[in-house]
């Protein structure tokens, strides 16, 4: 529970240091830096936390680290308000049937839930369009439904942040 409070605080007051930004720049191929920086600052902070989590656990695979930095870039296609992001986090703990019912309803939250479901595919499309390595594209696509060991590592790190 404490990590969710910390996550909420960082969403309100995100900070990325010059050293952290330099690390991001050292990892990302030039075209993908704009994709990272095109995310709202709270999403950049989250992506950086996920990548740093992997790094601190000994991961040095550049494809996985790049995917970590870009895994939520698809969210830029349908930006969410803070209250929507909070609702999505809370609903992720509910039975899947509730999520499914609400996402197919006429409630204002329905489009937000649909965007939350679609953002991995959108992000993969954006990364592919930039010509990023197909492995990076696939890791972004599978970050909520991992099909590989690397995808599972990304999924776990994402869930910790």
C-alpha cells in the first residue's frame, strides 16, 4: 500500500534529475528520445523507475532497458487525468469481469479503461514506426501480458512501480 502512496505522490510531484536524464539519453536511440520526452513527466518518471529497477537488479540488456523506458508511450494517444489513472489502478485489483463490464459501458470511465487496455499495442506501433528493433517493439507490446522471460521481467518491474 505504501508504494501506491509513493506512486501517487510522484504522479503529483515528478522529478527527473540531470543525471537521470543523461542516463536515459545514453540508453535511447536518437529517434526514440522524442517518444520518451513526449510522455507526460509523471509517465517519464514511472518509466525511469521501471528501467532503474531492472538496472539495479543486474539487467544490462539494452533492448529490455529501452523497452522499459518506452513501455507506456502508447498512453500519449489517449492522455488520462489523474483521477482516471487512480481509478484504473484500483480497478486492476477488482475481478476481471468488473473491468470488462465497465469498459463496455456508457460511463465516462469506459474510454479510459479501453485506452488502458490498448496502450501496449499503441506503444508497440509507435516504436515500430520509429524503426526500433523488433524485440523492443515486442517487449512494449507484451508488457501487460508477457510471453517471454524478458517480457515477464518488464511486467514485474512495471508492477513494482
